[in-house]
C-alpha cells in the first residue's frame, strides 16, 4: 500500500489525536479531493495529523452482495491516492453485518473515545450508521456535546456532467465514456494486472497483444476498442486495447483484455501492466475474414495515434 500509516482496526490507530474525515473514497475523485483539501486545512489549523476513515468492502458493495465489476479503486490503490492528495494516515475498516447494524451514536462515540478528534470533515450528503441516521445535523449535535466541529464540503460540479460522484463515474465507464470518467476522476481510469501468454493470434496478425489478468472487483469499461496509455516498468507507451469476446475467432466466448503497445518490442510475459483508458474508439464486432480484421486494426492504430497525439515512429 501507499507510504502512509494505514490500519484495519480502530484500536490499532496510533495517529491520535487527529483531524478526521469519513467516507467511501472510491476513486478518490474530484469531490473527494476537495474534501481532502478541507481535511488538510483543518489539520494545519489544529496542528494535528489528518486521518481518512474508509471501509472495505464499501457499504454499497456489501449490501449488493457482489464486489465484481464495482470498484474504481482497490484498497491499496485508494491508500496511495489518499497519500498523493495529502492524507497522513488511513483507517480501512472491514464493513460487515455488525458495522451495518451499528447505531450512529455508538460509532461516533467509539471514534471519539479513541481518536479525540477536534474536527470532522464530511461531504455535503454524508450520513453514517444504521439506516444512515447519522446525518450532518445529528453529527453537529454530537459535536456540540463532545467538543468537535463539523466542516461540510460542498459538491464539485462539472459542466454537462453535474455533481461528481463515484456512481456517476462507474456509469460513465459502464457506458464506455472514458473521457467523462477521467474528467470526474481528475486522471484517466486505470486497471492493472499481470500479463499472461495468449494464443498468439495478435502476433500472427502483425499486432502482438499482452493478455491481461485483472482483479475482477474493478469496474471493467464497456466492451470495445480503446486508445490508452500502458505503463511498463515506469515507462508510458501508447496503446490500443480491446475488451471483449473476440467474436471473429472464439466459438465459446470468454472475456479477454488484450493490449497492443505501439512502437514497442519486448517480452511482457509475467510482468505487471497498468492501463490508463483515454477514449473508446469503436464497438467490438465480428469480421468476415482475417484480412478484414487486419485492415480494421490498422485503422484502430491510426485513430489511437491521433487521439493520443503520437506520430509514426521515425
């Protein structure tokens, strides 16, 4: 995980007292980043460390009963992003049936007894506890009783996209709107995984691909072909990727995540590859012949170069 202290149990936290915030922070998007700026300002004001309290699984995933194709960021990614935006420590509580039933008053009292926080920073629509009974007015009442202030951060809105939220980013990715997702995240959406050996069809076509095994808890954008940036050993490479079922070849469809790195030569087998989605180029579709598929791949590469601003190699 990221290079900040992080725990999975309240009793383990050593960064105390601290200024705190509580939330899902899936994606650490522009709205979360605004909240983190407020948290950091409050921490400087009180001359205390800043602590982010989040959950895994997220409550929505817990009640959904299925974590597949849901997360914008896995726990280790979340911690790294929180650190990048100034958080000094993180507590990722396991969300379970006990926590789901816990009353808001009990949760706040337990937090305060251990952390003695002088300030709680939350988003505009925040609520916690059983049936979300711990609304902002309730938290402010508890703050007056125990002696902490509550700072509320207003939503971040983008032209034509509205209020930034994790659910809207997920929906954008499910619909293949990679650029909209990137605008709300403040960076391209990323999936990383390990490269495994494929059947070599891409190489036979003149377009060798890295077959990626990814964590299926991550949101998988809409099937199709994308322009992307691929990261290998800290180096960025322009790429074309395909998410889908290879209908031209497969008689028994199974999902594939294939990445063709432009202007790259080398063996990627067994390495970790990170992919930043930039723009969806087209739907996946079946082709009448291998020649027709190869001609389309030439067009895909040309379009990806245009989107990424990358010319032909000299």
